[in-house]
């Protein structure tokens, strides 16, 4: 189970949250073109490693929380508000490194 | 290598089972092959088998980072069916089911294919209409489908809670030709049959890079040295994004974890496959007697082959709502598998923007039943450098061009497919 530190409510059980996906994709400008919108809507880095993502505190304060979480160990390195820029840890163990990345 | 037969089994049994030879060779990787398949699961092994059998391409290596069949091939709930709504999916899965029906004779291997029927319950008028529509869509292309009323369901599965106050069972959509197969045996059978045709199955050989020259693949880097090949097929569902990233590709896929469960062994209780219509829950009984069941994804990106207790509780709640007698059972085993979840819930069997590199992935929940059809279509795509009409719609470009195969219509949310 994940214990997610909501910036407004404190540490709360994963069951209170709704996952909302990759927080690193940014909506292009309205005239950005088909390829930019394709990338925004569909393609994802999908790393095995640290992943910056949205968790909606739907069963709590209903704010969107930004979370840096590891997709192999499920460890959480940082949480913050939607406007925060969160530091992403550098991978330590070679076994966790994404080949080719 | 000798053919397996009842007579052979009898003679070996009389000899104390001492005379069995190994089912496939354990070759050292050669410096070059015509085709390399990355991934020694059911799909990769089936692809290599059909490349050799249907297209005469036998200079093929299957590279697997561990032992074969230990990824999602060994982690599913073994259900085989072709009860899809959309024609692109329906034609493909029906071809796969037809291959399943002759697979044991074709491979000379007992995959324990059991056509015990797949029954999808419905609990409201709206669900009944949706089931009838899907059944009609199946029958229009020649797939068997029957709409059962409440009494028809009761005759097949009397242990269900028909008078559940919130979700009474109104009936079900039945595909009698659906059923289950032994998942490990599928990997072993394809491995043995491919090996007999000359395919090298190389275990404990992890691909660490994809070599390219001028936009075309030339080979792979592995933990056992570089291997050259003019054509490379990826069949690594769960890790497709990671392997594709080695060739600079970014795909419409996220990796999510899905859990499955097995109870203690029981006398025969569920002699078909039943799926709940009011929650995501599907159950069958293995030949050993354990009830095998699963439910929803955990719902967040993950490469960990384990899930959280919250989802365990959710799956059990759905199961007990459908079949209250489950509440007294003990669960013996639980595991998680990593799914390639695409943005529309349908798979990818296609060429890629890198010449000579082919993609087989994005199987979401549905990879096991697709195993023979997926290998057959992937082999065709690799051999001809063009898709078969059965997988012509399963491209990466469909997302950009708006031709989604959204069986569920759930939107571009991979965890909702």
C-alpha cells in the first residue's frame, strides 16, 4: 500500500486517492498540430524507475497532488502541490536503471 | 526428437520414466540470425514457431532474459475466448481460437485445452441489450454466441447469487467454444515445436540494446554479446516501453499491475468460466481443483509483479457478491503480472518507424487467449514486411489517425481499459 503525503491533509492511505497518470506531459497550444496533441494524449515515457504523476485526493480534500514515485519499488520520494516542481532522485542501483534511456 | 504419443508414454512409464530426452535444445547464441524475437513468452515462441512452419524461416533465435514462460505467460488466469464486439478484434481473436482448437495436434503437446464455455453475466436491461448486441456482432461473422435467460444460467452455474438485492442475475452471454488452457504447457509446447523446426531458444540472454544503422536495425546487444539480425521482433508485453526505448521509440503504452488468485482445492464447483457483470471479476476452476480468479488492475503505473491489499479486498468483494459460497474459502496463492496497457485497450502487432523492427505488445488483460493468433499474425508481418488483414488495424498510427479500437469506449486512460 502507498502512504501518500497530501500537502493539505498529511499522510493518507492510497485508498483515498484516484490515480490520474503521468504529470510530465503538458498540453500543447491550440495550434500545436496533430503530432503534438498525439504525443500529449497518447504517448508516455512509462519508465521503470522514478515517475512524476498525479494522484487526486478524491476521498479527502479533492486537491490534485503531484507525487514522485518509483514504479518498481513503489517508494515515494516527494509529494507536492500541482504547481510545485519536485526533484526526481537519480537512480542508484544499476539493476534499476532503464536500459537505453 | 521423438514424437509424444500414448504408446510412448506407456513404454516410458514401464521403464520408470527414465528414458525422456529434453524437450528443446539449449544452444549457444550464434553471431547472426535472419530473425531475432525478443521475449521467450507464449507470444515470442509462437511467433518463432509460425515463422518456421508457415514461412520457412528457420534461422531464428528467441532471446529470453530468464527461463521461458515465466512472465505473463505464467501469470494469467488461462481463459481462452473470442467474444468481442468490434470486427477487427473479433476476426483476430476468432482466428486465434481456431488455432487453439487444433493446437495440441499441431504442436504434438498437451496444452489441456478445455472448451468449457465462457459465460458473461448481465444484471440489468441495459446490460442485456449490450450483451445481445455483442452476441449478434459475433454471430454475424460466424462466432458462436448464445443469449441465456436466468433459467439457462441457473442450469449451468447454480452456485451464483441469483437474487442478489442489488445485482440480480438476469441472464448471460455464453460462448460455448471458449474455455481454459494450461498456460505453462502453451509456452513449453511452442518452444518444443519451434526447436524441432530449427529455432534457437536462448534463455538467460537479456537484450540490452538495439543496434541501428541509417534508420534500420542491424542486431541486438545482449548480456551474452552482440547478435546480428536483419529483422527483429519485440514480444515483451509488460516491458514493451523499455525495449522500444532502446530503439528510440515512445509508445502509447503504460505498464500496470494486475493481480490473480488461487484458492485451496475443491471438488468440482465451477465447470465453466463465469464473469460478473456488476463488477470486474472472472473465475474458473483448475483441474487440480483450485478456483482461479482475478479482477481489476491496481490502477497506477507499476513494473512490480505484486499489488496492494486494497485491490485484493475489492476483487474478493466482487467475487462474494456473485458467488457467496466463496466467502468460506481460503486463498492459497496470489500474484501480480505487469500489463502493457494501451490507450484504447487493444493490442499492437505491426511494423515500427524503425525499418526491420516489429512490435507485438499492448495486450492489456487479453494476451493469453491471443497467443497462437498473435504469433501467427506477427510471423506473417515479419516474413512479408506487411501485416496480415487480421492485424492490419493493430498499428501504432491508429492513435494518431483517430482509428481507435476502443472495445470499452473508456477514453485515453490506460488504467480504465
